[in-house]
C-alpha cells in the first residue's frame, strides 16, 4: 500500500497526462434490465461535483450524461476532498464516486474493487447485466486467494494486477526507475571481503513476517546448515542488530544508516511472501539498488525482468539448498566471478530490453509527480473502455445488421492465477501435521476456491443478499456429495 499513497497525485495533474483525442459521441446508458432506485444521487449532487476539463479530451457531455464508475473499496478512492468527481481521461470522461448509493443506478457502468478488501460475502448484488467489474490488486497473492481461482477472477472484466497479462499491468510497481538500480554504487569487493574477515556472514536474511504462504523460513533453515547466514529479523533470528539500528518501528528500510549496514553483505536472501508469476517486490529490487546480489524466490519468471542474465541468483535454479550453498561459497571465494553479478551498475550493462522498454513506456509513475499514479491511471483505463463499450452497444442497438454486438470481455487465470502454496523445502507428506504453515495456507487456498464458486453461484442465481454466500457454498457441497 505504501507505494500507492507514495505515488498519489491530485487529480488535477491527471489532466497533464490527457492527450488530444478524437471527438466522443454522446453515449446513452439505457439498459432495459436496470432499474433506478429512489436513493440514487440527485442531480444537485452531480451539479456540484468538482471537475477539471482536460486540454485534450473532446467529451462535451455534461456530468449528468456521463457513465459512473463506483469505487466499491471506498478507502482507495483516489480523489479528495469529496466523494464524487468528474474525470477527463485521454479519450473520454466519466463520473467517479465512492458513494454506494449509485450501485443499482442504470448509469453506473462499472464497479471498481480493491483485491485485498474484496470479500465474496460483501459483493454488490444483484449484479446488473449492464455493469462490469474492475479489479485493482497490486499486493501479495496471499492477501486474497479468491482471486487466484478461475471462478473468482473470471467475474472481473478489467484487471490491474502485477501480472504482465493483466489489462493494466503493474509488474514493475516496486521499481521506481532505472536510476534506482544504478545508484548508489556498490560497496567495493575489497571492503566486502574485509567485513567478511571481521565476521560477517556472506549472506544476509532480514525478515519479520514469518508465517507466510511461500514458507520461506523452511528453506532458509535448511540453507543455514550449509552456509553462514546472518539473520537479524524476527524470523530465524541469530544475531542482534547493531544498537544504532535497533529502532526499526518506523523504518522503511531505505534509511541511510540501515542501507549502509546491509550493503556490506555480498548476498541478500530475497524471498517473496507469496509465489506467483510476475509478483516481484522491493525484496528483489532493493538489494540490486544496494549493490548486493539477491538470492531470489518469488516470481518464476523474474529472469525476464532482471538487468541482465547475471544479476541475481535464482533459488529455483538449484535442486537443493545444499547445491545453492555450494554455489554461493564458490562466488564468495572468487572475486572475479562475484564482480560479474554487479556489472549492471555500469550503465551500459543493463541489457534487458524488456526491462528498459517497460520502464520507459509505462504511463504511471512511482513517486513521480509528472505522471499519474496507477490508481488514477487504471480508473481512466476503465473509463475509456467503458465509454467505447457503451458506444459500441448503442451502435449495435441502432443498426444490428451493420454493427455486431460487442464481444464480452472477462479476465482469466493468466491475470492472477497464483499456485497452491507448497512447502518452502521438502515434501508436504513429511511435514508435521501440527505445523502452522500446513494448517494455514493450503486450507486458505482451498477455502478461497469455495468462496469463489459460492460467489459465482450467487451471481448465477441473481442473488441479492451476499450474506447468503455460506448457504450457496453448502448447497454446492451437498450437490457434490450426491455426485450431481
Ligand atoms: C477537439 O475539438 C476541437 C474543437 O472543437 C477541435 O478543434 C479538435 O480538432 C478536436 N480534437 C480532436 C482530436 O478531434
Ligand atoms: C538458471 O539456470 C539455467 C540453466 O542451468 C541457466 O541457463 C541460467 O543462466 C540460470 N539463470 C540464472 C539467473 O542464474
Ligand atoms: C463481464 O464479466 C461477466 C462475468 O464474467 C460476464 O458475464 C459479462 O458478459 C462481462 N461483461 C462484458 C461487458 O464483457
Ligand atoms: C486469458 O486472457 C488473456 C489476456 O487477457 C488472453 O490473451 C487469453 O486469450 C485468455 N485465455 C483464455 C483461455 O481465454
Ligand atoms: C499435535 O498437537 C496435539 C495437541 O497439541 C498433540 O496432542 C499431538 O501429539 C501433536 N501431534 C504431533 C504429530 O506433534
Ligand atoms: C435480479 O434481481 C433484481 C432485484 O433483486 C431484479 O430487479 C432483476 O430483474 C433480476 N434480474 C434477472 C435477470 O432476473
């Protein structure tokens, strides 16, 4: 979450980013099935909405004619003050609101959800046939496994997730810029060797969130049998932090004294809390920034985004912790081979074209006031797509012969699809039945599937009370038991 608020930009700046664009037809939003409840926002409320007319967008409709996007997760509404705002995006305009009164309003075209807060038993029901759902989920897969199951993710028409396959990908959200990778320069190998002789281990581990789906501590514990690891966090702690660094209550991990301290290490264990393709956080990027070699596990496709093909050690490339330990020891003893891992700090050694392209072309910024933050960016993505969909539907209604009905669009497992949590080391059969990881994460994953299927069932039955989720789950279980 830190990144979101860190990158938050008042909506005025959004206009800077709006480009000149084609004239927009007025769009009607009549849907035969939708109804207009008494409690919808009044015209007065719309008339007083803040608005900023962007320089480029030619959408001349008044606020009362615009489609509405509802932020179901009100806490994330990326505008202030006020609950409702006009947004003028690159190609069209919308009203955005966090006022749930508009849920069943026929002009409400789309509902935007924050994945971490999304609960099947609080979903906005009934789902009206003219409304799309949009999912914003940049955080760890562990926060909500409902979204990792087909029946869960398919309920959404638009997604912004860490996966490159998502509609509005946030894959490099934890990497502020190329500069961040290049600076500061790394501590010299001579100095790192001096610290080694003074007693520092080759490998640093610093983790205080221990019971996580990736089960990283089980791996580190095994690794520690074969190589010295200094562990300063709450998990597998074997060393106290130096006194001057002890107050970490408000630390972000980017303070100078702290950075100077960890930068002395040759290798950092960089293990994500959840395993999923393209889920990469500061755990990967920060060691590169500090000039240390990450020993990484998290995204199975992390190599696609690294500065070059020798800037990180990938845990999944080794068949056992012991083999990994042998590899690290060999690098620790060979300055030339170790130095190769830090070559990317020389500007021209960042050779990964995918990485360079993505950093250059992404339209949102991280702590960059000249670009919109990704909440506003995604909101505009949804706005422009909804206006296009509505225009296409209107054209179809007018002249079905010439304009085919627009195809439905929905997400699938490639937008999230994180795998069942598996043990960080060893086979699941060999884990003590009382083990806390075993009792928590595999169950959480499968219970999330029940919830996703329960929600799907509620939508199929046009359920209007999301509190009946458990009833639907039970019904499905009974039918399954009967072999139906
Ligand atoms: C937007 O409208 C203005 C004024 O009507 C017009 O001059 C301009 O060409 C339009 N821009 C586009 C991209 O259509
Ligand atoms: C991972 O292993 C493969 C096959 O052994 C090798 O080609 C690749 O360079 C390794 N990648 C990294 C980042 O170590
Ligand atoms: C949105 O997704 C739902 C559920 O998957 C689907 O039934 C509906 O047709 C989609 N709507 C559009 C406009 O694509
Ligand atoms: C899943 O979604 C991706 C990206 O939106 C799309 O390219 C792909 O065809 C979809 N896969 C299936 C099986 O529908
Ligand atoms: C698991 O915990 C229960 C209750 O605390 C205990 O009776 C049992 O012996 C434990 N089982 C194992 C395999 O440790
Ligand atoms: C779904 O339920 C709502 C209210 O509960 C009703 O207005 C609507 O007509 C129903 N839709 C369908 C397709 O049955």
